[in-house]
C-alpha cells in the first residue's frame, strides 16, 4: 500500500526544522505524499501572538510547497473551532483510501497521546511516526515503550534528529526585532516582514527602542523561561510573558526623568531599575494588572511573601539561558526538580553574590531571605 504523511501543527510560523523533519520522514518511510495541515485552534496548547489563518496557510505554501508530493490543506481551518486529530484523520482516510497514513509528531506529542480525544479513533486511521528533537534520546525510547504498553501497537520513528527550534521563540524574536535568518526559509521571512505578520505592540516597541541589543536578548531569554515555568506551575502565561517582557524596561532610563517615580531611600543603584520599570509599565505604558506591576517591581530584590508570578519572574531572570555564572546550572537543576526550592536557592544565590562583591545589599533582599529561610 502507498504511504502518505499527515503533518499537522499551528505552523506559526513554519520553520526550517519543520521542513527538515518532513523531508526526512518522507525519505525514510518512502511516503509518496504528505498533507501539511495548519490547525484552527489546537485543544492541547495555548497560542500567543497568533498569525491569521490566511497568513499561516501562505507561510506553509512557501515553506513546504516545493517538496514533491506535498499538499497544503486548509481542512481544519475551514472547519473552524477546535481541531481534533481523530476527526481530521477520519476525513483523510476517506479522501485517500488507498494510502497508509503516518501521523508525524514529536516526542512530547506522543508522550501525551493517551490524553488526546479519542486516541483509539486516531489509531484506527493512522500510525504515529515519531521524529525526535535533540536531547530527546532517553525520553524517546521510554515514550515508544510506554506507547506500545498502553495501546498494544508500535509507533514508527525516523532516525533524523531535529534541532531545538521553537515557533514561539521565532515570533518573539520578530516582535523584538531580533534576527531569525537561520531559522526561517527566506521566502517565509520576507512574507512576514512584508505583511508585518507579527506586529509589535507598544510594549514590544518600547523594549526594542529602549534596551541595548544584549539586554533584548536577555529579555527574550527571560520570556521563554518564564513561559515554561508558568505553564508548568499553573500560573497565567500571558501575565508571565508581559512581566518578563517589561521587567528590565527601566534599565537604561534615568530616574530623574521620572520625578513621580517613588524609589525607596537608600536603594542601591543596580536595583533602581526595578522601581523605574514598574513605574514605566504602569504610568507610561498603561499596564493595569497589579500582579504584573508587582512582579516587575521586585524582580531584582525579591520581597517577603511574593506571588507565584513574582517568584517566576525573579527566578527566570536568574536562570534564563543567557546566564553563565558558576552555579547557574545547579540552580536550573533545582528549579527543574522543584520550583519553590529553586526560587529559594536563586534568592539565596542573589544575596550571597552581592555580599561577596562587597556591594550594598538592598534591605528588601534581606527581608525576603529572612521570610523564606527563617520560616523553615
């Protein structure tokens, strides 16, 4: 029987690893055909800064259209609502009865397959085809074994190992006006720029205009880390992204230019930007959410009895991927195992670092340290 590959996703935007994975899957399985299908509204994840359906379809045409045997389908977008794979695969099975359908997916998707709506209905129409990303080695084997134990059938896999590339990160880079040349097909990148598919709002504009390039890179790292932590810990991801975006927005501004900004007497100079940033966010940029303002206001010092959002921004600022101080990998490990302990370890590291440097320690940091460690 002939083979075809079903490749679904938000494709917001479709990047070079999407293209490489599909090519590898077709080559290794001998599939003669592939259907690339942007979802309407995926039920299993929340999307941010989403491109229009029309633009996602056009980006897919530019990304995949020159691969022999590939069809770009608007079936799920035209159907609207939530996109459930079992319904899509029933449609494809009826449309292409002479084909064996292979459902191309990543390790995370296959590992949560049992939680999908009607997984048995999916398996009646298609066989999962796993393409791992770098770093998934041990997880891949366990995922395949768990899948077989649960469903009594084997998922297929390809030998190609994809690079870690994230559509969310690419979107954030475009919004922050950072380069993405190595991650997108040039035609896709040109379309995004020509149509301003990812249009920066006033918050992104302020950050890209008022932060130095290295600081913008740091801001991106904090956003990605905060998003991951918020998703894992059950916090509001949109609030986490906004707080992380604006956490350093006062870094290069002069406090004297904002005389109404209240900065506590005796505040060390490296800490001033957290108060100025909170003021800018609220009074200049119009942020109304008090929890977001609070998270920005104390992201450097911490404070007693912080909100979960506040802890997330404090921690993400400490351990984002661009940080390279001696103990950062240990902090990342602790955070990965237990967020609360990771936050406390980050607070302790912050205090000890300032003390070792012989610099003034902000009183708020001491109060935060006493609150979290003396209660133990």
